[in-house]
């Protein structure tokens, strides 16, 4: 079984933004956090068979739900030829006298299914990194929407490692995404390890999914697959 670890970088991702028309270098990344995986959260609506792209992310922090309790949240998506499945997993935690949080239940899923009008339009190719961001730059990134939510911040952070041409395709294909999920992972170890970026942008009847993979080599080109969806007007909300 391949191990997955989340990319983290010195400084909070809420402060690290990307120069317009550039990409962030993967040099200096510390792969420090074990990432959640889909097999940790099996759901009938999001099976392994037929998956084009997808990820699960653990949102940072605890959302308060009472004087001594809170909610941990994980967010995931899976893309298929005929639908997109978006799942929010939450579990309750209690604040202990030692100042820690202890889970008091399992992960509860809330599932949303968006059916596609037709098969997504797929484009693919090997894309070089292009111009890299200057060290210490803090100008606005490729997405004009401010990263106000935890989900959006994680997705924007992942996108900034993509080549600028891919970033532009994402932001122009689905500007002002209402649902925005993304991750930057290291999968495997040693000479077979690879970096992987999965991103979903969805707004109204349109969505774009990107899967980018490359060897674990600093600033190597990405093998990119992009799937453009036209969605039916109503989604299926399955709740908890």
C-alpha cells in the first residue's frame, strides 16, 4: 500500500499566494502529515471502480459546536464519466481536561451527487513548469476569489504548484467556484514516489477537474489530465 503525505510549507497557506502567470516550486516542501484516503471512508456512492480523479482532505482546525465540543471535517470528491460525487465527513470531538480533543463518534458523511449531461471533455498532455514564482512574492494568485473558506484555501494552495497555463484554464473554465476542493500529495516512497495534484472547481452547471502527476523531482513537468463537465441542473443530496 502506497503511503500518502500532505505537502506542508513554512508559513501558513493563507498567507502564501502566487504571482500571476507563475508557478510555485516544490523545492523546500516538507511532506509531514499523513493524508486521509478514500478507503478510510468507503461510501457506496463513490466506489473505486471508474474513478477518473479524486481526493480527500482534512480541513485544518476544529469548528465549535458547543461549550466543550467541536467538529472535525474532511472533504472529498471523486470524478466519474457520468457524475461528480462530493462528500463532507464530520465527526464530533470533546475537549478533555488535558486540553486536547477526543473523538466521541465515527465519521458521518453528507453526500452530494452531480450527474453529467454527457461524458466530460478530456484534454491531456505533458506540461512544463514554465516561469517560477520569485522567492518571497506575495502578489495575488490566479484565482480572483479571496480564500475565505478552509476548503478554498487548501485548493488554491494546491493549484499554485500547477503550471500557469493549467491554472489559467481552471480559473477561466470555472470562475468564482462555489465548490472548490484540492490537494497536493506525495504518493509512495523512494524512486517510485510521485507527486499528485487533484482539483475540483464547480459553479452552477459547469465543473472542471484536474489530475496532474509527475515523478518526485523538483519542478519536473506535469502529466496533466483535465475534465470539463456540463452538469444537470439539480444535484442529489443524500444527507447523513
